[in-house]
């Protein structure tokens, strides 16, 4: 994977207000791109990692729970 830094202002056509929907981010922290063009975004304030396929504006949560909780599947500001 290739890490993208700094994080761009527009990610997967997502710009504007933050939120928890699959087409919204809240404080994206790091981005990585795999060999087939999927983009992985550490969405730190939503406590999740999102995957965006090429040319798709809604992501898929690949890790985390979208809430800060203490259990085996949650993330603390990835």
C-alpha cells in the first residue's frame, strides 16, 4: 500500500460537513491506496477505517464501530 500524506481536502467526492454516513468523514487522519486503487481512510473521530473503491463515493467500513466503546472490535481514533 501507498500512504498519502498530507490528507487531501476532498476524499472520494466527500467534502463539506462531517458525519457518520458512509459518504461522510469526521477528521480523516491517514489514507492508503492498495494495488487495485481502493482507498483506505482512517476516519479518526468516527473510530473507523473506511474503504472507497475507485469511482465510488460511498465507502464501506472495514474496521471499527463508528462509536468509541470498549470491546474487541472498536478502535480508538485510528
